[in-house]
């Protein structure tokens, strides 16, 4: 199944919840555990204190019974054995005591029947248990406490008294009564019930009372069926016997009982302590008292804490969900805005500013970076567009160039071949006609040579291997040479030539042949594209030049310099074509059917030549039919400097520039320098 990536918002939400939920639940568990152990600790302490208190109360109660028995034994009725009076005293005694006497038995030694018995059973322990009935073991002021034993009628072990739940602890106390003569007169036994406050409510930690006598017989137990049993019969026997051992060693502590009630399971918590009952002046018996309570009651309050914790956890979960939603929303919104921003960018040239309202620095910065990136993309795509257009144009120019060049090459070649054939086949009528054909062939060959030279020059320019050989030459001579070469064509076309008059030599540092080639190209273009009117050549030197008059695109060399202007009244050039004319192969009319010959290389070559000679060339026209002006600037060597650097040259003002260039090479500059 495909695993679809989730949205940022959903991811963030799930991650926050995945972290916060377990943390909250673990926190709840830990808090609950802590509360439980703290409650348990308190309960253990309370139950232990309660057991100690219960033991003390029982000891006090038994001591009080003992004291009362002593008092009874001293009364005259007992001394005299007056049954009537004894019974009255006992009834009165029963009413006055803070405990309940459920049975009184008074028996004279060796007597067949009881002297007094308020219940229909005998509670006096047997002779084995009561030492004074055994011969020779009579001691004064003996007092014995017994548990009612298994045979005693089962009675409720707890009772409600004045609305309070009280444990009922039943003892049998027995004491000998001696006459004035010191003779044993009676054995008095009483079944005494002491009451003890026990758990009265869920929050009470008094605990229910369990009393175990020194013979490990249970005297009091929340379950009446357990009363009178030996602890060895109970399921918790081992724990209880070790508890009793601890009590006998004088300790008070707590114990956890897991099978306290025979029928029910469940854990009970018990605090334990003990109290001592003097059974004779020499002997003490230790009774064990437990304050027991089910663990649920011991941990009363844990449920409330649990409920509070659950409510708190749910509240925190809800709060963390809301927080997660808020955080996820506030983080994802700016990201979604950025996504929309990038999705909406159809036209890079119409790019809007990236959204910046997130109040999150990183996201705002991301927006800025994306915007900057898109703008750069737009720039580079514009560059690419231009490069593509240039490449297309170059391709188109190449095709046009090939067409033009083949035409430019074929035409003179055909002329040459045709002339040669006419002469070879002896088709001429006269020697003069033959010479005319030969002259035409010669002219065509020269034209062919110039076309090939142009192609070679542009190839060198593009390869960066074009060299110039700079020497100081007189501009007047070069101009004269060029004009001499063009005079015939001027005359043929009937154009008016306006040329400058020079009084002084104008020395310029140029490559003689290259500079001449530039002037020739400019003049032949002027002538080629001018059908009627004039071609005006003017030369101005630095001092007389108004700089504002020069075309702005012209790179002026450091002064002094010379400006040569060739202005024709020809077909002119549309302004939109002007900027590209210096690119190789460009002709205003790209069609090879154009009426003018040419390869479109002349101006490109001229510009490269001029720049290698620290000068420049520019072309201007006011539009079609409005004539064209070509401006050439070139550094000038003023007379003093020229005579210092080349005194021979300056002395020979009348010599041709061609010769000077050949004789005295001054410096060479490469196109790639
Ligand atoms: P070519 O003359 O061989 O075509 P150039 O590089 O010398 O190549 O000229 C490039 C183009 O510039 C010409 O084809 C022409 O369209 C335009 N051009 C140059 N000089 C003139 C001029 N004097 N008058 C009108 N157009 C000109």
C-alpha cells in the first residue's frame, strides 16, 4: 500500500500528542503511586498508634477489674460467705462498673455446687489453669485473666453503643478469696466484657480490634466465627505467629495480611501492639492487640486522588491538544502561505514580494530567500532568453552569411572564369578588348581576395589571434591613398566628394594597413549605399572638437586624438538596426536578394581594428533615406612628442604612410591583449 506523506500540520500535531500523552499518563501513574505510598505510610502509622492505644486501654480496663475484684474480696459479705449479701454486692458492682459483667461464679473449694452463679454455666477455669486450686500452690492476691475459650457461647464481638461501633472483648478473670484466717474460702470468676471504639467511618483509621491471648487464642475478631480459635487454625497463621513473636519481644509495628477473613480474599493492613497482664506477682502474660482494616479503607482518599488526577490528565490532554493545534496551525500557516506563493508564480517577471507576516524569523527569512532565488531565476532565465535569441540570430546570420558569402565568392569567380574563357577561346576582336577582360578578371580577383581576407580577419578576431603593428603615420597620406583607390567609383556614380584640406601633418599611431582597411571599408560603404548626393569627409583634432558632438557610444582615447567623420546622403539606417551593425555578419537587409553586395563583416572588423589601435568607430543615422555618418576616433601624436619618439618620421612628412609602416614598426598589439 502506498505510504502517503502526511501534511506538516498533521505531522506536528501527531508528534506533539505522541510525546505529551505518554508523559501525562506516566506523570499520572507516578503521582498515583506516590499518593498511594504516602497514604499507606500514614495508615500504617495510624493503625500502629491505634493498636498501641487499644492495648493500653485494655490493660487499663483489666487493671481496673483486678482492683475491683480485690475490693470485693475484702468485703464482709465475701469474708463471711453470706450468699445473699454477696449477690447483692455483685449486682451493685455490675451496675457501677464501666464494663459489662456477663457472668459471676463464686465457688467454695471442694464444694459440689456454686455459691453464686449468675449464668447457667461454669466459667471458673479448671484446676490445671488455676494454681490456687492445686495443693501447695496457694498464693495471696493471685489474679488470673483467661480468654473465654472455644467452648464459650459465641457472642457478637462488636456492638453499637451510643451510636458508636465498639469492639467487645470478653475476658474471664478469676481470683481466690481468702478468709481472715488465711484459708481459701472461694474462687471468684467473672466474665467481663470490655468495649473498645473501632472504625466508625470510612475515613476513620482506628481499625477493628483483634485480641489474641497468650495461648494464641483469638479473643476478639471482626468475624465472630474466628473467636476462640487458635491462630494456627487461621490461613494467615504464619504471619500472625511471627507478629505475636514480635509483640512478645516488645515491638509495635504493622503487618499486611492477605487472607485475614477466611471466605474473602483481599489485603488487610494491621497495626499491632501488646499488653501485659500480671497473672501472679511473678508472672506476666503478653496479650496481642491488632488494629486491622481492609487495604481499601487504609487507602481511603486514593480514589478521590485518582479521580482528581484523571480529571487533571484529561484537562491537560485537552489543553495540550489545543496547544498542539494552535502551534501546528501557527507554524504551518506561514509554510502553507509560502507554498501557495511558490505555486502562484506563473510569470517570473510579475513576481510579488514573498509573504512576511509569520513572526517567525526563520520562515520570513526563508520567504526572502525564495523570493531572491526566484528573482535570480528570472534574471538568469532572461539571460538565457537573450542568449537563446542571440544564438537564434547568430544561426540566422550564419545562414545569411553563407548565402551572401557564396554569392560574394561566386560572382567574382564567375567573372574571372568568364573573362579567361573569352580570351582562351579567342572570342575578342582586338587586343584592347582582351586587356579589358583581363582587367575585369583582375578586379574580380582583388575583390575575391578582399572577401577572403575579411573572412580570415573575422576568424582571427574570433580566435583572439589578430595582431596590429602600430607605427606613427600621417593621416593625410593614408586618406589620400584611400581616396585615390576610390576616385574612379566616385566618378562613375557621379557622387560629390567633399574632402578636408590639411595644412599640417596629423600623426597618428596606427597599424597602417589595418587603418587603411577601416577607411576603405567606411568609404566604400558610403559609396555603396549612396546613389546620389555627396560624401563628406571631415577631420578634426582634439582642440577643435566639441565632445558633445560625438556619438555617446564612442570610446574616446585619452587626448590628444583625431576624429574622422564620413557623412553620406545615402539610404540611411533605421535606428533599431544601428546597435547590431558591429556584430559580425549583420546587414540591415538580411535577405540575400538585397541589391547591395557585402558580407556584413566590414564594420565588425573595423571596430576590432580600431579598438586594437586604442581608437573606436561609431555609426549614426537619422533613419531610412536620411544619410549615414560614420565617426572614427584615433589617438594623435602631437608634433613635439612625435619628433622626440620618431624624428626621422617627422622630418619625412611627404613620404607615404605605407612606406613608414613597413620601415619602422613601432609596436605590435594583439587582438587578445
Ligand atoms: P557589408 O557592407 O559588407 O554588408 P558592413 O559590416 O560594412 O558589411 O556593413 C554592415 C551593414 O551596415 C551593411 O550591410 C549596411 O546594411 C549597413 N551600412 C553600413 N554603412 C552604411 C552606410 N553608409 N549607409 C547605409 N547603410 C550602411
